[in-house]
C-alpha cells in the first residue's frame, strides 16, 4: 500500500486528508491517472509532490510503504 496525503486546499477539495492505494510499481503519474483523476481536484496539477518527505518528479516509481504528499503552492503577503 501507498499512502497519499493531501494538504491545504487539496484536503478540502478531496474531503479527506489521506487515502491508501495499491500503487507499488507505478509512477506517480500512473497513480495520479488511476486513483486521483476521478477525485477531480483542481489544484492537483499545480501541487508539488513529495515521497517520504523529499520532493520527487512524476516519473518516480513508488514502493510499498511510500508516503506521497501533494502540497499546493503557498501564497501569502
């Protein structure tokens, strides 16, 4: 299992802070297409992706036990 974490606006859009999926052996992009596209999260394409607390490209292959975090851009003033 791979755990997915949502933060800020993505958490609100998804209606949950996390979910677990069977995504070992998939890339982040493949996981996104299979599990996250149906959630229709507007900010997901602009979000940074981290695996196990390190930023990672969408071509990174996931392993069992990975924690994937989607972190939307932060704005402030």
